[in-house]
């Protein structure tokens, strides 16, 4: 499987994992000079009404996780679309 070289402002370093809904990549944010984990939804999931539901679920997940503060839970810095 071919992986993107860049998504938005993030340079893709390597894939970290794959799930039913998407991929997680190790990426680099050159603007602030830090490595990040970047979670993306598979493109084939984004079509039709099911796609709208998947995007809403993904957004809720980011909002919910973004409110959590715990040393064993990864921090959410950004949500966006590219």
C-alpha cells in the first residue's frame, strides 16, 4: 500500500497502525518542529450518508479526547480536513 508523503502541513514519516475506519501515521509538523501522531479516515468511508456519519463520529472523538488530560492519554492538538 502506498502512503502519502504529506497530509496538509504534516510530513508523513511512517505508518503506525491501521483500523477499520482509518490509518494512524507518525508525522512531523515542521512549523513547530515536533513529531505527532496523525489519524485519518479511509477515503472509501467518506462517501454518501455513511461518510457524513463517519466524519461526525470522528469529530466527536477528537472533541471528547481533546477535553481529557491524563499522562496515559494522548493530547489532541488539532482537528481538520484536507
